[in-house]
């Protein structure tokens, strides 16, 4: 990752430090600060108590303040050196400058320079800053670590089947492609693979966001990290470890959380300029108070307070914490954000363009409509036609068979199956001699379709559907079927949800205008682009953008790649467990077009939180810097450096808590 892809404010990594390190240093520095406070003469005078006196007791604040400076403050000093080396002074630079000024001045006073030492202020300042960073780091690590909890679902060992159908426990990393493993009821799946035998239902919610258990049988794929139900499965290993879909999801989320967004760039720039303003304001405060006749220690204290309270801590945290939470929430709900800019742009969309095949439709033919002769019902004729086609390999045959299976129809056996080249097939089913085929079949047998069946056939043809006939004894027409690429059950709701969000919907397809218009009418789509070649899809997106529209393209991520890359937001659908989709900004794990609306909602909720945090952080600094400089000193309102540190840390905590409230948003 390039340097400009990092958060220059240091949030999220704090120059390689962890929440645990800040926690440890905070508690130790807190204990070391207590003696500095107890033996501080100013505090003894304020609270009217006397600390025990003994030889050298007067140096206790200096002794413990020095330890706190070097032990607790070293984190900030090293961070400042890194920022300065990168020519990006920021939060660490301000903190380091503040504590260094306080330390050098206090040391000089201790060795005889006239003034009042700031040892207790220095110790409390470092301790409170450590507390603020601990709270912040904990918030960030929780946001980024929620998805990593998925890794804990992976078992350390697997049951590998041997030649004698015996099992042996082996570490998962010893499994190889082609190995056969046993997945017992209730166990977590350790690898990506294909079911060889057995039936069960798997809970895939942690990977795809789909709450309903998914039935698995021979030939179906299973994914590492999912949980087996009541059945037992024998699974052939395909991918292990870093090659699994779960690893791909985690890598994609990590990539998204590290990618740049415009809001983050703005926040980083503001934090950089705020750092420069704080340094100038601190120096100006020091010079102004001296010019007005204030004492040296008072002037230095004002400068230190300005430097502390102006730290762009909350400003630097405002965006990355919200992004970390939103990308993790998305992944937990089956929305994988590959590029944060895509998520950021989704809230501004005017139009969503769907590829038709495989996106709004299944990409597989099904029987859409049936019209039967008077004496028969629809399920009966579908059952007979599917039985005739049982041994055929034609796509129409598969459409009839799959439609019958989805309706759970019991198919009778067929005898004397025979293909009629160029016309259809025939077979004997339950004593009936039946033929199934298209219009050529009727012409071969010189059959006329009139009445209700004829009207239905004409209507199906006008809608661009393939028309299939069921004939008995080569002379009696029993039924007519409309066969086409089946519309997904979720597609109509997906279009409605986008309309509810005041987003127009368009469809892009290479199919004929007739077929495209029929699908558009069924789904309520606003605009149709039909008969478009794959290489011309990106041009259609550009046409919409030239009209001033912000466009999202939703496609399968393969032949739609140019259009996905051209759109303001590219959304890859149909990925399922294959997360290696490079063209889209967002990947829909569930292949559900309704999730497009959820992306828009997540984008809007994320933007609201970022704006709230940025306003709070910037507004806090605008109000706090003059107060720290002492503009209300005439009224007796003066902030101590420690109070400034508390206010600065409180601002950071408020931003962190507000970001965490995003978790309550329901997608």
C-alpha cells in the first residue's frame, strides 16, 4: 500500500502500538502520578492538607513526573519523530511538543530557574493522553476485529477419511486438495469443498449474511467457517487456509478499511492544517501573555494547554472508525465493500442499472406460464411434459424438468423415448403417447392451435418467450408452455425498494427488445437498453453519466467488468462464495438484488455518522482553542493543561461512542 493510503493521523495503528500497550502504560503512569499529585505544593495549598515531609520529599513531583515523561511520554515522542520524518506533523507532534515544553521548563525551574514547575500537570497530562488513546484504540480494534471473530469458527483439526472409510484427526493445514473429510452434525466446516455424499443444512450466515440454513447434497459446494446442521457430509477438499472464501472475505474487508475515501482525505487535510494552526496559536498565546506582562510559567502553561486541547485527535478518528464499523457491518450482512469510495458514492445515486441475465433473472430457463386444455390442470400437463423430456439434454427439456422439480411434482416413468429431429421428442407416459416440441412440431403434424390455447401461444410469442406444446397421439393439443429465463423472485422487490429511495432503475441486456420490454413491464423498470453487445455496455453507462446522473451498475462481475468499472459504483452480484471479484466496488455475497438498496442505506447511514463526527470534532477545536489560550481569564476561567487533556480525550470518546451507535442501524 502506498504511503498516501495510510491515515496520517495515526489512528487505527498509532505507529504500530496496540490497545493493550496503551492500557498497560496508562495504569503504570496512573500509579506513578499519584505521588506527584500528593506532594505537589500547589495542590496541598488548594485542598488544605500537608503531605509527609522527609529529606528530599520536595523532589517527589519532579522524580515521578520525570519517570512518567520518559515512560509514558516516549510513545508520543516516537510518534512525533515518525510524523516529522514523513513531513506530516499531526496529533503526536502536538502532544510531544506540549510535554517537551512542560518537561524542559519544569526541569529548569527545579534546578533554580525562577517560576513554578509543571510536574503534576505534566504527569496528569501524559496519563490522561494514554487513557484517551487506549479508549480510542480499543474502539478501533473492536470495529476491525468483529469480522476476524469469524476466523475462530475454523476448527484447528479435521477428520480425514482414509481408504478403509476410517477417520483420522489431522491439523487443517495438513489437508490437501482432493482429500476427503467428514463433517459431523453440528461441526464447523474447516475447508472449502464439494459434497461427495450425504445431506444436511448448513448455517452460512457468518459468511453470506443469509439467515436461513442452506440445504446441501451431493455436488453442492460448502464454505469454510459455516456450521453443519443435523446431517453428516463427506466433502472433497478444494481450498484450505488462505485460499478459502472466508480468508478472501477477510482480506477484502481489510483492503476496504485501508482504502481511501474523500471524507477521510478531507479529515486528514483538516487535521494537518489544524496541527499547524495549533502550533501557531500556541506560540502566539505564549508571546501575547508575555507581552501583556504575565509570568513565564503562566505563559508556558497557556501555550501547553493550547497545544494539548488543539490535538486533532477526534478529527483524525471521526472517519476511520465509522468506516471500520460500516465495512464490518456490511461484511456481516453479505455486503463486501472492496473500495470505500464506492460505499461513499452509493448515497448519491440517481439511477441503478441492472444487467438482466443472472442478475434480475436466474440465468436459467424455466416454465413461466402454462395454459392447458379444458379437461386438464396446469400441474398435470407440466408433470406429463417433464416426464417425456426426462432423458433429453435440450435446454427446453431442462426448463420443464427443473420447473416440475421446483413444484415438487412426482414424475412418472417414460417408455419408448425417441427424438424427433428438428421438431421435439416423444415417449409413452402412463399409457399416453405424447409429443413435446415447438411450433415445428405442430407444422409436422399439421395441427392448428385455436381458441384459448391459440391465444395463449400468440401472447407468449409476443412477449418473446419460447413456446412449447404438449401433444397427444400426434393430433390432440393438450397444453402450451411459455419458457424463458426466469425472473428472480427477489427482483420485483429490489426495484420497488430503489423506487422507494427515489432512485430510477434501468435494465441493460443483449436480449431482443421484445424480451427486455416484457421483463421490464413485469418488474416496473423505468428504462430499458436492449440488444446491447457486451463491449458496448460501458458506453451506455457513460451516456447516463453525461446526462448528469450518478450511476451504479449491477452485474455478474465477469462480462460486465467494463461497465462495472465505468459506473460511479460497481456492484458485483452472483459471486456467491467466490469473492475474487475484481471489477466491482461492492460484492453481493447472497446474489440478492434487494441488497443493492441495503448498500444505499448503509452508505447514507455511514455518511450521517461521519458528518456528525466531523462537525463535533471541528466545532470542539474552534471553541476550545480560544478558551485554552485564556480569552476568559478576565472572568477567572482558566483551563489547566490536565483539564485541556480531559476535554480533548472527552471529545475523542464522544466521537468513538457516536461511531459505535452506527451498529444499531438495521440494514
